[in-house]
C-alpha cells in the first residue's frame, strides 16, 4: 500500500469526545438527510469512521456498502478512493465525507475521477473548511428565526501537514473556486454547495454526473 494511503489514526480516534463535537453530529445529520432526499437504491460510503452514518442509513432501510483503507474499521471492502475495486456505475450515491483531505492534493483529481466512474448518479463530498466564523442568531416570539452567518477563509494561511490533513479548503492555494474547477473537470455537475451555519467547519458539494 502506498505510504500516503495508510490509516492515519487508530479506530478509537473516531469514538473520542473531542472528535464527536456538535458540528460533527450536524455533519452526520446533513449526510443522512441528503441521502433521504435523493432516495438512492445503492449507497457507497467511502471512509466508514465510527460507522454512525452507515448504521443510521441501514436503520432507515438503505442498502449501504462501505469502503475504507483500514481493515480494523471492518468496512465491507478494504481499498482506496483513488482505485476502488468496483465496476463503473456500481452505486447510485457515493458518500465521501471528510476523506479527500487525507490524501496529498496531487491525488485529488484521481480520486474525483474514481468517484465519477463508480457512481451512477450522485456524489456527496465534504471537506474541512478553514476560516473565521461570524454567527448572530435572533429569536423573538411570533417572529421568524433570524440568522446572520458569514465565514472568512484563512486564504493567507499556508497549510502544514499535521499527520492527518495534507491540505484544507479555505487556506492558501485551496480556494473553493479551485476545488469547483477540479470537480467540473472530473465530469460532475454541482447541484448545490456551501456551508451549513450549524456545521461551519465543513464545506459540502452535492454532485451529479452529466447525462
């Protein structure tokens, strides 16, 4: 196995309180909700983590296959997102949440090409997004919920490999515009993308293949 495609943390990492913060639970909920909206018959989750999303989807009646490079996490299939052992269009929906930043950026386009090859229609990709968050919420009786949300990317900050993330969206050289270009070049259409105010640490992309 390529040195950069090895597990970076032990399985217990995904079960720690520090990992399972509020934004992480919101991210799980957003992933499940997108699949509920799309109603795919065959789902592939790339990067099983602690299995919470997979278990939730299974409980909701979805057929889920999991892929991970770490056999200790007990995925359905052991393998890398850059070379998935599946025929083309094997799944209706690929869920790739907080996975691609764990590969050097030079592997990003190859991973996107594989995601495009293996999905028959949808892909949902999330990435860590560095930046300062400004959030103001106002709740008054009998009035609509008011919220002001803004995020300033750390575009001046150069990312340094920390043992897990080779790069992060929002830092110098990794703008949203650049990532969008790579996604479009891979043959995807971006249905929607952005940041949920309840989960400001992550940026999401809901993708479909061009017909």
